[in-house]
C-alpha cells in the first residue's frame, strides 16, 4: 500500500498529476535541452517522467517522433506568444515589433543553453529527420511574421529589416551560450532597437 500522502494544492484538495503523454513530453524536452538529444536515452526519459518504455512507445512511435513533438510544442508556444504580443498592440505594429524585440532580449538572459530549436537543428544534421521539418517551418514562420509586421509598420524595406532582426536574434542566442558576458538582454535590445530606429519608413 502506498503510504505517501498525495500532494495538495492551496485549497487542500489533491493535485491532479498530468497524463502520461504530457509528463513524457515535459521530461523529454527538459532532458534534451539540458544534455542534448543524442546522449539522452528513452530509458532516461521514461524514468524522469515516472513512466516506462512501453507507455512511452504507446504515445510516440520512436524517439525521433518524440523529438519532433517537443519541437512542435516549442513552435506552438512561440506562435501563441507572437499572437498575444501583436494583440497587445492593436493598430500599432511598430509598438508590437519593439515589444517583441524587448521580450526576446529578456528571454535570452534566462536561457542556460540558448534556443531549444536552434540546438536541436544543429544536432539533427540529417535533413529527413521529422524534427528538422518542424524547426525549419517554425523559424521560417518567425522570419515571415517579422517581415509582415515591418511591412504593416510602414518600413520601406520590410524584407531587409525582417531579415536583420531575425538574424540578430538568432545570432545573439548562439553567442550568449559561450562568448558573451552574463545578462545580455540590454545589449541585444539596444542592437535590435537601433535597427528599428535607423530603418526608413514611408
């Protein structure tokens, strides 16, 4: 018999444990992010999720599919955050662009190993890996969203500005892992803000 009392929330009722699929996804994302995809085994994921390999394979046909689902969850999170940012600045695309640059810059400060998607893309060199298609699609959508917002804000060269912002963000995430000092948010935002300030508008 289990003698451990279940955890309780603030109102005294037992907390509901997430379903197995959610636990496996969460554990896999955490382990992949901290240690890398190739070195983490299915056994380690199952153990971290308080599950077993049989249950894991019931929800995910392979480790590759699990990696792809982790990438898809990140892509969905980015899309939701982007939509919320744009919605917070109705009729003000420039304000939305500036705020997004600020949020991305601040986010980098808390990233121990950079961007999950960028790290995964480096590890998964084979173009046919299902996660690469998810990652490439998400990155392409991010770049296109920046270009679209730059166009809505009246910049005369939205494609050029969108590319500059996107590449600055991506490059900064790589740099902050190894060669830059701690707390890079202020400097990264200053670079992104300079792009927005100096670019020509109609």
